[in-house]
C-alpha cells in the first residue's frame, strides 16, 4: 500500500488518549442516536377477476389497517415551531418552548417522545395549571452523517382519548466529514479468523486533512489507513478478528487534525461465531390469539469435523422452554424450541442459550415473537360482496 500505511501499535500517548476520549463520546452518541423507521407498505389492491362478456366483473374489497389517527390536544406551543438553523457537527443548541394550557382544567403530560437521539426534550413540570404555561426544554446536537432536517416532539396528555400535541423542530446539520459507508457490518466471523472491510473519509468541502489515528475500544477491531490518490481523503481498512464468541458493535474513532471536529465515528459490528453455528442468525415464531407461540426452528452445524450434541437450551430471560432434535448427520441437526407456557412478556424479543458438547460457552441465538397483527376492515368506498350470494 505504497508504504504509507500506519497502524495503532506504537502511537504517541497523547494521540492514544485523544482517541480513547473520542471513542467514549462517540459511543455515547451512537447509543442515543435513533434509527429511521420504515413506513408500512400500502395494502394490496387486487385487479378485477376476468368475467364472461355481458357480466359485471367482481371487485374484491380493498383492505386497510384500522388505525385511527391520534386525537389533537388543546395544548399550544409558543413558539409554534422551532428552527435551530444551521448546526455544526458536535455543536449543541438549546431553546425553551412554552406549553400553554388555554382551558379551565389542569392537564397532565403522561408521555413525551421525540424522533431522534440528536434531539433531547425535557418537561420537568408534568401538570399544567388552567390558563398557565410550563417550559419544554430542547437541546439539538449536530451529529455526523447524512441526516434529515425535520423532527417532531410529541406530548401525550390525560385529556379524554389521550390526545397528542405535536411540535415540529427543524435543524440543518452542517457536515464537516463524510464517512462512506457509515457502518461496516462484518456479519459472522469464525473464532480465530479475520475479515477486512473498507471505508472512506472525506471533508464535505473536499479540502485536504490528516488522519492521526483510528481506534476502537474492543480488541476485536484493528485499523490501517492510507491517503486517497487525489489527496483529499483517506481509505480506512478495518479488520475484525474473532477472539471470543460474542456480538460486538461500537463506534470507532477516526481522529483528525480538524480544529473543530477532531474525531469522526466509523461504526463497526461483528458477530464472532465458534465451532458451532446456527444457520439462522435470528429465529422467529408466530404467536396466536391465545398467546401460545409456535416452535422456533433452526439448523445447528459444527464447522470442524466431529459430532455435535445439544445438551441444554434455556431462554436468557428465564422463560421455561423445551426442545427437540432431528439429526441430519453427525455434525448437523435440526433444532426446534418451544415455550412451555403462554408468552406474556411485554418485549417480543430475547435470546436462547444453546449448550453443546463442543464448546464451554453456549451458542447465543436471538429470537423474535411475531405477534398477531391489527384486524383489517373493508374499505367502505368500494363495493362490498353480499355474504348471502355465492
């Protein structure tokens, strides 16, 4: 690599401590950052069935989710919207907003939500007396990466039907660096093996800069880097090494010589597998109306020659389970796991621990319970079929 690569061992102590401090700050920001939510796909509309000439084609009713919009609270915001303007990466801006109660009855805010970890909202005084106002405190943090400019803060109240008051917040983050891709997913790396992936870092204005070091707090990750041919950025080579069976996700720090943004996050994620693996990274099963959950199924395989036996299966959260095995060959078997009782936990996710004869530590398999979806109703705008007709 043209002799220009640098690696972390032997770095100057001042640079090392700068990297460690940057990692701690970036990890905190990464933990708070909210992920984008995906909108549900629109309901399927089926075309009319072909009909013989002279007959009216049958039209099947279109189905729509029966999810009524939230009622609107009478609370008023002053100002009605908040615009933080342009915010530099790592910069923070604050603003107070008055939440006014124009009614003759006290109103209590029962829940507060916002759409991004970059926006912090606090409402210390939950109850607003009649004809008065209380202060909603906002703090907007400029976070690296491509980000939206519109956000919302939602206050749910104890008014009838639990309505919401929605505040629109705007803020344009002025990016200094772009890291592409922002996250390196190494997926599964066997224990004792390594995998290398690449990313690039450039300034938004294409000006030259210097990368001092790249560091992560977990020893599974190591880094090298070299300038791009045009001298206006760097290529980062990240290597994940399987040290012990576990999943690791963190924000590594790319430390630069920029005076205002000395560190930029490169998120890295790896799942270190052992000699025994599950061919399904996540197992899922459907929950019925009676809260009973169908069997979780996967294939367990040993990567090295030898026999694999499953000795014990437990749920990390303590829910009682039972399991059955259908052996394919000495190194492979099909595993089915069932909850012994109805599943009533609030969170539909968890992790199974699979103890085998191969390794001292159990194989960890995340699971998700797919709960019954919302009931569907026919669209009244379309013709409905008479149930008395064939």
